[in-house]
């Protein structure tokens, strides 16, 4: 789905099915508010798709595994400095969102790809609980 503020699509990169949410415009200047908005919108889309009657309950998203990238190569070139800056922004937000649950940030190593991390939370996470927290 192509929209004014973001694009939504199902993605199967590297054989992993997930939802790709690509925000086009940052509505908030504050980085934490920006992350909350992006996560809320992406997770809301996941919840809607999971509850879609046509999917027959077969579509489930593992919200304990999330890919976070910066879709601006000028703002965040693929460097260790950019990864460090993104990690500094992500850690407080992820600690709040996952309530101190252990997680790993795995940096994207391929310099041809966008700067970002795969976030892996140690335990299963409830989608509805995350959405409630982000409201």
C-alpha cells in the first residue's frame, strides 16, 4: 500500500516474511516520538493483517524480531559512526518498549544496504501489549 506518509508491504527478504513499513516523512522532530510513531503504525498494520479474515489466522508476525533502518544514505551513511548514533537513539527506546527485556542489536554489515540493526528480543513478545504501550 502506497500512502502519503509511508509505504506498507509484505517482505520476504532472505526468506523471512515480515511487514515492511517505510516512512517517507518524519512528522516529529523528537527522535523518540518519531520511533514511537513508526513502531505504532507498523505494529498496527501487523495486527490488522493478522486479524484479516481472508488470512484465516495463518499470518502471524514475530514482533520480538524487528529490522530498523535509516532510509537516508546522506543522513546515515553506512559507517560505524552512523551505527553508533543509531544505537544511542534506539537503546533507550527499546529498553522502554520491551520493558528491560534482554535484546541484541545486530548491525547491518553489508555496506550496500541501509544503515540499521536487526533487533532480537530474547523472549516472545505480545503484539497487543506493545500496541497498548505505544498508544
